C-alpha cells in the first residue's frame, strides 16, 4: 500500500506521484506523452463508466492539436442556450460557441451527459467559460470546452486531459487524509493545507458487516470531520485547473475503506 498519509499536500505536490509514474513507465516501456494520454483516458472511463468510449478516445486524440495559445478563458454573460450552442455577451460583443458532445458535470452530484442534458445545468447570467477555436476546411468553429457558474462545473473530457498533471494508480490502495469541507449526493470535497480533493463516494458499502448505500451513511460523515480515504486512483490536476474550478484532484476506486477519524465510523467498499 502506498501511504500518502504524511500529507495530502505531498500527494498533490507529486513527490510520491512522480515516483509511481516513473515505475509504471519502466514497466510499460512507453514514453511519457503516450502514457499520459492513455492513463487519462482510462482514468476518465473508470471515474465515469460510459458505453461511448470511442468518442472519448477520439476527443483525447484530438487534444494533440489543442495548444496553450488556443485556449481562452472568458468572463461572460450567458444570453441563451440551445441543443447545439451557447450564446454569450463578452464586453458587449455577442459570441456563439458550439457545445454539443459529452460533458462531465459537477453540481449536486458528479455525472456525465450529452449536451442536450448538460445544458439544463446552465442558466442565463454571469459565468466563466473556457473556449477554443478549431479551423476545419478553412472555416473557424468556436467551441465551448468548460464552464463554471456559481457551484456548477461543466468540463469536456478533452479539457480534463489538457489540464491533468499526474495520474496515480495502484492495484492495492493509497491512503489520503483530509477534512470534509463539502458534501453532495455522490461525492465529497476534502481539504488539507489548501489542497482540495473530490472524492467519489456513491455506490454500495459495508458497515459493521451490513450492506448499505452511501445515502444510508452520508449523514454520519459530517462537514469538519477528518477522514482517511483508501483508494486506487488519484487524478492530479495542474494549478490552472485548481484556480479555475477549485479542485486539485479527483479521488476514486475503492477496495479499501473510508474512515472518519473524528467519529470512528468506517465503511468498506463491497
């Protein structure tokens, strides 16, 4: 077991993560660039199982053309949203962005959906949007890549890959410790020394040899409690992603447990 207990910050600063990545690279004998692409695709598919993996792989491959200078972060006013596009006002300039495709949605729960469903999370008003422009057959297509509006976050898988810093994985489990600062339907946010991790917690668990769902035990894990999470996967995002979306890492995949060190409650994954 990799114990990241020493500091949640340590895991996010990659002192341990880089070592894990190097070991995996040596075993697989693939270069770092290909390794990152492959592991992020795997990470996203595990985090949000979806039958449309071919589309995600295509998006990740397309990231090769997504250069730093092509990314634009804009404070805008959303005017309207339809099944294909989003129209915004940027300092008096009306701009339209293509939005169809698959989205990771972080709101009251973390889920995935096509834009026709994801658009229901977006309302008129102020928002931070992330965009890019794609030139195809001499025509320029303006594309929406990400959006943050109040406590709602929408991210395309391609943007998740773009902002990733490291992917950490173990067949046994790693230990991460932090304080619960927020709770939603199927995830919690934990924090240590300013670094925030989104912990996927949905599904079926075992508590005192009794099978329970997360809904059954969620109220026993309280905001302010210190928890230790034993997980298989940590996706560490770069500083820019954390600044925009307020999340430093995604934590998921359990054969271990979640232990509340404040109350003494322990649940283990079935």
